[in-house]
C-alpha cells in the first residue's frame, strides 16, 4: 500500500481539516446532555426562567455551531477525497499504459478498467467517509464513556460492558466479510470481461444465433455475483439487530440500577437522563461506525487492487534491452535465432524453434492456419513481447538499438485489429509522426490507397473519426491505419493481416506501391491470402507454433504440403 500514501502529500492540511471540524462538533455534542441535566436538576425546580432560557439558548447555540461545523467538515472531506482519487486515477492510468504487454495480459484488460473506474471510486468513498465519521464515532463513544464516568462510575460499568460486546460483534463481522468482498471484486471483473466480449462480438453472436447462450452465460455469472453480495449483505445486516439488542438490554439494566439510585438520592433525575443520552449517543455512533467500517473494508480491498497495478514495473524505454550480435546480423536487417515463446500462465508454447534471417529491403511473408502463431511472431519482432528462449538480433547500422524506445521508433506496425481513435483523420495519422506536414499526410494516404475517399469528405483531413473508427467502413479503417504506419517512414514495416478488408484491385495497387516506393524498407506481412504474398522474397509457413517451411512462393508450392493445401483451398474458392 506504500504507493497510495504519497497522494496525501500536499494535501495533509486539507485532509485534516474535515476530521478536525468533526471532532469539534463531537465535543459540542457531548456538552448537550450536561446542559439538559442542568435544565432538569436546576433550572426547572428553581423556577428561574432567565436561567432556563439561558440554558435553552446555549443548547440551541451548540446545535447551530455543530451544524455549521458539520457542513464545513463535509465540504473539506469531499474535496480532499475527490482530489486524492483524481490524482490516483490519473497516475494509475498513466502507469497502466506503461506496463509491459505481458503484465497487462496477466492482470487482464477488464480487471484494469474495473480498478481504474470502480475501485478508485470506492477508495474515494472510503476516504470521504473516514474523514467525516471514522474519527468522530470513536471519539463520541469514548467521550460519552468519559462523561458518564464523571457522572456515576458504578452505572458507567454498563457502558464499558456494552462497548466491549459491540466491538466484538463489529470486528467479527468485518473479519468474516473481508475475504468475501475480495471474491466479489474478482467476480465483478469477470462480469465486466464477459460484457466487453459480448458487446464487441455482438455481430458474430447474432450471425451465429448465439444470443441465448451468451445471455445464459451472463446470467450465470451475474447470479453468482448476486448470491455473493446477498451473502455479505446478510452478514452485515446482523450488525444492526445485534447492536440494538445489546444496547436495549444494557439500557434496561442501566435504568433499573439508575432508578434505584435516584430513589435513594445518590443520583439525580437529570444525571440519569444525561446517562441515557450518552448511551443513545453511543448507540447512534456505533450504528454509524458499522456502516463506516463496511465502506472502509470495501475501500481497503479496492486499494489493494489498485496498488497491485502500481506495484508492477513499467517498461524501461531508456534502458538498453536489445541484444546485439554483429556476426549474426552482418548480412541481414534482423535475425530470429531459435526463438521460443510461451504466453503467461499458458501450458504449451505458442512458438517453437523459429529461425529466420531477413535481409534489408526484403519482403517477407508469414502464412499459416488460424492459431499457428503468426501474430505472436510479429509481436516478438516489434518487441511487444520478449522471447521466452532464443534471441532476435537487429542490425545496429539500420536500427537504433540503444534502447527500446529507439528501436520502436524504427518499426511501424499495422495491427490485425484495426485501431482508430476518436478525433479527426489528421489527429490519427499524426500519431505516426507528430510533426508531419499536410503534404506528408496526403502522400501516406495516397500510398495507402485512402486519399480518394478522404478527398470526397467535406472536411478532408479534419473529418471526424468516431471511437474505433465506427463511422468508416472496414476497408476505409484499414487503409487509414496503413497510412498511419507509412507516414512514420520506419525502417521496418509490419503488416498483420492488414489488407484482409481490401478488395483485390485495391490490394494489388497497394502491393505495387510497396514494391515501387518502399523497396528500400524491410517489410514483414502476415496474410491469409497467398495472392498477397506470392511476390514475397521469402515466405515462412507456420503450423501449431512451428516453422514448417521457408522459401519463395514457387519453392513452397513444389515442396511444402501445408502451403499446397492453403493454395488449393484458395484456388478453389477463386474459381467458385
């Protein structure tokens, strides 16, 4: 939890102001029963109206001052908690973006989103409640006990007994509920994951009429979450009846003993009323404290989850992580040397014994069936992941291998899953090169076969782009992402099945542009279409994570059975 304490720096005074006002309010509240006792024992029997009105005015004044202090405490507590949560959320988001892909995969995207949104809000609620009530309630309880001891020590033993019993009840319930709350947060992560998957895949779900299956799966998870929350709710619900039962039993005993003392003259009626007021104050505060501790318990669980993100190390982009072996890359742009890779917590390797030497300016194709490890290989080359075994060497004369940031600046990736961000066409393309001119942007759009449809838009480069590019067709989105990569003018261009939404004519024109204008760049392209790779200088065939063939289109067509099967299936499709 050490990461979370630093957010109190710079706002210690603000954080202390709310509790301070609450403590002053509590002191004033503790004085009210004394004033009531004086009214009953002194002002009323004496018939002195002036004294009576003075005491009533004092009591009203205490209430008004307490009211003003309570409002001030609410304001400062809310301000401190909100500012804390704001900074914590911003830093956690920034930290999450800098995590390695491996660590993000281990935690899960939905879990990270849930921690950034739900858990940080829960922390804010816990802090707000703590600043207002956590110190006030114990102070009122202990203060009432001290004031009761000043009035009558013998009867005050009932207070001690009540506080001990209620403390045992409260902390037992907290201890039982704590692990359940952790399970609820984890189950909620699962529910968020399912919801994201179902919304993102809604078209596929409808296409295969799987609505009922998805609904049942969601309801099953939701029912489990509901049952867990009800179980915790029932346990927490025990606190109120047990509290009221204990307090009322103590109240009966105290009135019985106090009545006896009043009859013998060792206790006045006003003092007995004051003792009852203190007892009821303890009751009210302990009921509040149960609620407060429940909120704090939840916020502690959330704090641990947020702290788990901050505990993870970020990628050090300034530290040299790139291996260099000049002998290995003397005649190549990069060399993949006996690389193996296993995803976090996976039981089997995603890639095994991959070896490939790629020359500068080469056009290398990667093909294979679904799940063969094609995208995984490109993720290793782009340094999104690090190999579990083996090495990938980059030629230092072509790539900046001083550090990870330098290497990535020389690599441009067009991902398989098209990713556009809300903004404009211009803002999306400037992600590839921040200082690109309009001329460079139009050149990249032209090379990506996207300039024609962009020119037809009324606002041109400043045309709006909805989140995920949902206001463009699949082919348009794909061409815009290609343009974003081309504008970077990187040494290595990686295309992860990024022409799948293009028609054959558009793709053919794009391939022709690559061969003409980007012949000096090293290109690695995944494609399901042999048509897209037939002019490649080298094609590697993957199957179940293994490299089962390397060669040109003609060589593989003669000697590689898997490549022949892919070619035959696509040839039949084209004829049909």
